[in-house]
């Protein structure tokens, strides 16, 4: 089908909100898959895991977004309910660490505090503006209600003096005078 230019259609058929698989798409069209699909199914769970390992050995970017662009059909079939159900499960079935493949870092209170302390010890500027520009994911994670609620609260929890990590701008000094030390968030 891909050779005929129907790869996108086949990939779409695997989407759960459409048919959830090529066989179901064929059946929905009122056809018998045994009569229509003469070819042996190419993508078994074992074949998908093998292909993921091959791509990994070739140095391919296997993060979900990159793999979806470069290997759309593989990702679509791997994520289908008939196979692994998710790209994470497919990567792990191939014997790879999803954290090593993913471009998204998982955060915890401990990892946030550890990273703030590491940056502080390295002499990195930790004002909200600079930290957000240089370490956006860290600031975003720390500022969520799930963890610290604000960058300033995360700095305090890490034992970093918020006052010393402030930008010297007139606006910041004015905000500090009006709202006190909690204004550095």
C-alpha cells in the first residue's frame, strides 16, 4: 500500500478514533480481510522490536516526535491496540530505556532540587528570567503546583538565596519593595 501512495491512509486506519487497525478498516468497508489482504502481516510485535533495535544501532532519533516523522507507519502500528499500545511500551519491548530515547525529562521534587543545587554550585545565574531562558523545563516543572508552585519557592527549598539570584532591574526592585521576598517568583 505504501508503494501505491496509500501509506497515510493505512496509518490513519490504525488510529483508535477511526478503526484501530487495518483489518477493522477492511471489515468496516464490508469486505472480508481474508479475501482482500493476501499478504502476510509484515509488522508483528517481534518485527517491530527488531526494527526499533536496528534504528537504535544506526543512531536514529527514536524520540516519539522524531520517530513519528521519520518512521510514521512503524510508530502507528507499534502504538496500535493490536500491538504494544504505546511507543514507550514498544521501545521497552525492544530492550531500550525509554528515558534514554525520550527528549522529555521526568521530574520529581528531588531531581528539581538536585538540579537547582548543581546549577547554583556551578555559578549559573538563577534569576527567573535567566533560568527560564537557559533551563526552561526545570523552571516550568518547579513552578507547577505539583512541585513547588513557583521558581522562588523551589530556590528557597534548595537553600538558594532568592535575593542574590535576582535581576537588578528597576522593575524587580520596585516589585520587591511592594510585595516582599515572595515577589521573586
